[in-house]
C-alpha cells in the first residue's frame, strides 16, 4: 500500500484518508443506528458513539498494515 497519495497535487498520507473514510463510515452507521432506535436501549449514547468511532478507525488501521 502506498504511503502517500497525490490529492490535487498535494501528497497526503494514506492514514489521513483512512481516518476521513472511517469518520464518514461512522457517521453513516450512527444515522442508521439512530433511525432504528437502538439508542433507546443503549446506556450512554455518547460513549457508544465514541467507541463506535474507535472501532471503525481501528479496523481502518488493520487495513493499513
């Protein structure tokens, strides 16, 4: 996997793009979870959202290796 990717003639580290993609995926998952009503049974929704973000970004780092 290349370590840098050219975006509009600027080199951006691949890990930054993975984190942006992880944040977008987390936002989509958060909207789906909110629409299904899962947050009504979660003890602490903010903590759940933070842990979801950490899990998605960790999965992105597993791909990065």
